[in-house]
C-alpha cells in the first residue's frame, strides 16, 4: 500500500513539473517570436463574442485572452488591460476568436425602443399590423399571445395556350407568428378589440352600411415577426389577401408549393 502511495505521489509531482515546463516553454516561445523587439501584452477575444455583448459580461465571463506581440504592431486604441469604463458599453459587431479588442468596437447601449410601450413587442421583433376581416381571424377568436400561421392568396399570371391569364394562388407565407394585439388603438388609449357587426342586409340604410364597413376596417391584427418576414408580410398585405390559422398544441403548418383551384377540386 505504501509503495502505491509513493508511486502516485511521484506521478503527481512529475505531472506538475511537466505542466510548468509546457507553460514556461509557451511563454518563452512568445518572447522568442518577438526576435529581440520590445513586446506588449494585448487583449484578444478568446472565442466568438456576438454583437451586443456588454463589456461587463465579457469581463465577468472571462471571454478575453492575453497575447504578447511586438509593441510596434499594436495599433492605437488596442486594449492592453481591461478598462472598467467599458462595462456599460456593448460590442458594435461580432468578435472572432483571437481578434484584437479595440476601444472603438464598444458603443453605448441602444436607447429604449421609441414605441409608446402600449404594446409588448418581443425582443428582436418588429410589430406589423395588417387589416383583416372576421373570418380570416378564425371567426374573431384570435387573441393576443396566440401563435398563428399566415396564408397568402394572390393573382398569378399563367400561360394558357397562346395567351396569359391570371388565376388565384394560395400558399403558406409564415408558418408561425405571434399575435401582439387585435384591433387598433385610439390616440392616447390602449388597443381595443371591436365587437363584430352583422353584415347589412338589403334593407339596411346607406348610413348603416357605412358604419358596418368602418367597423370591419377596424379589424386589424398586429403580429411580431423578424425583419425579413416583416418585409414579406407587408408586401403580401399590399398585393393580395391574408388568412390566419390558429395553431393548436404541437401543431405545425407545413410549407409546400402554392395551390390553385384545380388542386382544390381534385
């Protein structure tokens, strides 16, 4: 037993000596690489650091490394030690591993969003409102916080014999989008959801018809989408018609080719 303990202790001592030798060699290699020139320790990214990371987080998580380089190659503004004044600032762009940390890479944190705060826009999302009637809102049963799929119907030009015709086509535009609000807000008021009005019949007066149309126009849905989807959603709302489908638990909307009337009646 004593012999085994002595062998184990000897192995630990040798491992410590080996580690120290490797570290010493690495440090001496850095100094040899200077070829007799004066060296300066600088800070570099120890890993990929995404844009928007705060200086405080970089410091707390130890995301930087020190690197010895010739002093003459160090640009102005390079960080040789961490400056606590950078803690409240954020990276203006991504940092790649071993990339030099410069003071100019840190910018003040973005100000608070300019919206009124009346609607909860998720982080990194854009709020886009589209006008919809009752039926495309699942008979008016869409509520804030719901996840919906968005379908798009548009007129497509097709070649029929020797002439071009347009036919309606429908396809999935967005497989999932979050509903922020329903209805529009009056100035100084929170968004409201209007009550559905019955469609005026033949005996309805012109005034009633105008009121009903105005009520229907108040049916808008505000969705939270990414920047690319916001562009597609706005274009689709301007060039065709939209239809929402409420996603149930574990439901998904599958993408596929656009369909026309011939596919529907198969």
